[in-house]
C-alpha cells in the first residue's frame, strides 16, 4: 500500500485493519513517491485517478498495488470518485470525501471503499445484490450500501483464495 503524506493516521489504520481482517494478502506499507502534479487537472482542481493509476502501474514491477491519498480524485465522465481500479494491476483510493467527525462512519466509509476497489482489483464487476460491490456515486449511496460482499462475490473471491475465511463468512 502506497500512502501519500496527505492521508491521516486514522484512515491508514482503518485501511490496514480492513485488509488484514478481510483479505488474504501480504501487505507492504510504503510512502507514495510520485509527483502528484502530473495527475492534477488545474481546471477541475482535482486529480485524474486514471492518470495516477497508470503512472504508478508503470513503476510497479512486482505484485499489485493500492495507492491511498487524501486528494479529490475524478475519472473522466464522473464528477468525483472514491476510488478507481485496474483489474489485476492495482487501485487508487481517496479519503477526500470520506471524512466524518463520526469515527464509526469514517471507518465504515474507508472500509467499504477498500473492499470495493480490491474487489475490482481481483476481477469483480459491479453487483446489484446486497453487496459492497454495488456502485456508489454519492456519499449517501456509499453510506447506505452493505459493508460486505454478497455470497456470490464472496464465493468468487474465496475461489481465488483472496478472502480470509471467517466462521461468519463461510459460503457453501
Ligand atoms: Zn466500482
Ligand atoms: Zn456481490
């Protein structure tokens, strides 16, 4: 996980906790060492998350990556996004719009965003069940959606050996 200096400690803690609790992945933490200006759109005053994704991807030789930053990000066609992913390459997650004085809410938002983008990284598409893979276009939609994968998505990730097998997430 490549963490930009703009990310607060709480979000970093939530992210690590979510990944270690839910995913069967080996997590390496490192500072994000790219010049963010290359992805900055001065007219939108936002960062182009696709550019960011491509720049980081071109420098990663081994394994998958997750970039975490506290900047307003967008992809062409959308006003903003919480995150963006390239299947089997990596993802970018922004805490910019997730912040809340309510620590539980902040935790849930970071956790849902991470599960959603990692789901994409491992090949999941958007889902229309009661599932964290439901597309969220606003904070309201993010807050309303389920904080876990549905059985179908869970089965897919378990098949890839990506999910940790909790007693309460066993799928038949
Ligand atoms: Zn998505
Ligand atoms: Zn699903």
